[in-house]
């Protein structure tokens, strides 16, 4: 039997022949064998972008209200145990081991995927705690995601765009149908996408879910200093902007407040808890700006929708003579669209390899970028250059060596890219 968390994770990687195998059958079977269930209310969060920010704000506000909160969030940036949080902090790795062992003993001949095995272990770890609120982030889709073996007391669906099209469908309506699979009859579902696909409302009506839609059931508005939120019955005014940076964070925050309105009978919160939670929320790698010379920006934007928001955020940062980008991504991403949205902002590209088979190599990224540029498919800045590196840290070191103090370095793309530069702590750049 494995004896450490790393050994268990390696064991999980070897069990199933597919990295992604979309079905709930195996997880439901283990859920029942292990009698996995939660006594506390469960909020489940699905969507293409904004899930992590939504989970972080839910957690922080509930903590400020005095509740004991368990959170499953993914993927991790550096350490696996970041995925399982209790009371606002990652659990100790050793506390996960008994639950891996319990699943191994119960699974029999079921060949769980890495994601299924680890999801079950984390949910069992959370279920063992005396919690007031459980927050579960969906991994891929919703309907067939392992997390969906649990019935949510309130579902949240954030912004929807195209991603993982081979599994979720080639248009927003198809993606919406998959995300809508986390809805439950008679229970609230909050949709914070301002232009949601019709498939969400259709599914809610079909099963009798309590749909709470941005623009109809809750709204927000504000000025440069503060913002206000109004729902079906409650209002919050004089709110400070969330500590998380970015143009879409008010959308996420508005959805979070709609969740707390829906669950108010079981989890009442005060306006002060809302204000404190929004002011204190922290989520590394989501438009994280690290002061220094040059400035450093970390963002896990890895699909066109998220990269478009990143580009808008970068535009609003002010003037920097040059921007140096460290970029690594999975090979199945819409790389041409990502390059098109970022080309006008980046002066120097530093492409990097990642330690995962699904990743595009640095040479592949450079080849696609240069091919698009040669064909006229991009409008890059004048004199743009590109380089290849063996890993994110090497790419960051090269970018820092070439940058002037007034420049800006952007590290973006896969979680493995951002995590790769964070594995030794947050870099503090100081130009010579």
C-alpha cells in the first residue's frame, strides 16, 4: 500500500487507461459503498471561467460570518493539498491518506480515473469534518463530472464559453446543457453569466429548479468607489470592490451574493461579513499582480474567453514600455484564438515546456505563433520576438534578464505554467 500522498497520487495515475472518462457510474458506486454524504449545505460551482473566484469569495464571506467552511477547489498550483481546504487553509497531506486507503479497499475491481479517485478522497475528508458549509468546484462540464455524484443544495453556473469541446460540445448551448446537469429539482441554481445559453433555463424549467438569473432575479451597479447588489428580497449597498482583480469579478461577486440569499434560512450572513469577505479574499494566479521592477502578472487564463478578459485587464493597468510573456498551455486549447487576443500586447514571447504529456511543447507553441504571424493571421507589435525554454522558471528567468525595470512580465496559460513559477514561492523581481 502507498504510504505517502505522492505515492497515492502516482497509484491513482496508473489505475485507469484514460485520463478523462466521462461517466458517473463508478463514483456513484463508490459513494454508496462508502456512505459518502454531507450534513452541511453543499454549494456546487460549475462554469467555463470564474469558478475559482466564485469559490474563493463564497469561502471568505462564509468564514467572515463565523462559519466553518470546507472547500474543494482545483487544480492546484504547487501542492495537491491546496485542493482541499478546511477553515480557510489547506489540510495537511497526512490527513488525506486514510481516505485514499478506504477508497482502495472499497473499489474492488473498479478502475477509477485519477480525478475520480482524488475527488472521492477529498470529499470524504471534508465529510469527516464538522462543517457549516461545503463548496465543491466542478472539474469538467457538470452532468458527468465526479463531483456531481453529490446533490447540491444550491448550484452556481458562472460564465460559459467553449472549452473541452470534444467532451462538452462545439457550441455554447451544448456546453450549457452539460453544465446544467448539476441542477436539482426544487433547489436554487444561480446563473451569473449575463448572456447565458438558453439551455440553462430550459433545463431548470424541465426539472423544476429554482432558477436565479443575473439581470432578472439579482442585479448590481456601482461607481468607481463602491457598488450595490439587489436580489429578490435582500439588498447590500456601500460594498467595496472585491480584492480579486479583474473586469469580471463583479459578475462573480453578484452570483455569490445570490447564493447566500438563496441559502439565507440555513446560513444567514451580515452585510459586514460580506464587506470583510470581499475585501480579504485571495486567490493566487487569477490576475495576481506582484509588485517589483519589472512588475509581474500571474494569470491562469487558458481559453479564449479568459484570455480576452486578461487582455482587457492588462490594458487597464497603465503604460509599460514592453510586455514579456511566459506562456505554456495544453495542446488541445484554441491556441490561434489565444495568440490573436494577446498579440497586440506582447513584445517578447517566452514559450515553455510543461511537465505533463497533454501539454504543447515550447517548439510547438512557437511554430504555431510564427506560422500565424507569417500568414497574416496576427497583428503583433512591431519587432516582436519569440524564444523557447525547458520550463516556466527558465522562461521567467530569461524574461527577467531581458526586461527593463519599467517593463511588465506576464506569466499565463496553464495552471502548470503559473504553478511552475510559484513552486519556490512568489517571485520578487528586482532589475539590476
